[in-house]
C-alpha cells in the first residue's frame, strides 16, 4: 500500500475514470466509470451499477488499474491496486446517497469497489509518461 500523492488526489474530482480488470485467464476488460473518486490517501472507490464483466473479473482476480485523464491538458494518472467489493455498511451507504443526489435516475449500486492503491503512475503526455510516482 502506498500514499496517493496530494496532487494526484486533487486531480481526480470531476474526471471520468477508465477501469481495467482481467479474468483469471488474463482476458482484459476496460470500462468508463463516472463515480471514480479518492476515498483517502490510500484508497480509490467507484460504484458498480451495471458492471457485470468488471464485477465478475474482480471476483476472480482482484487486481485493477484506474486511469483518469484531462483531455484538455493531456495530463493524467493511473493507480493500480487490489479491489474489494463492498455491498453494505457506511461506505456503501455514502456512495448510494451521492448517486441519489445526482438525480440521474440511477439504480442503487450493486457494490462499491474499494481499491487499496499499491502504485501510482504519471499518464501525462511527455517524457514522464508511464513513470511510477508512488
């Protein structure tokens, strides 16, 4: 487990996250998630609303990567870690309430995916692209 650098934490809000998972056989799946957010300096979360493949993959293989990019500036970051599926309790209730506040007629989450971050990478265009920063 690593600490997510402060500038990366501050970068996440309001950005679409691209979540990459794989089956136990290594077949990849990547999907956009509008609910990706930093929970604290060691965890990233997102809601599982319609994520059949993502959920099945995480049940078989908890390793996950999440990339957030700002297309206007070509800056971005990727976190990699291990996921836990949370189906009840305070974290689940908090995410369900956040989604309800958005008034988008979304169903309650099936799960909240809580990722313990193990590494952080710069995904910005330029010479540091792909460099591990935490």
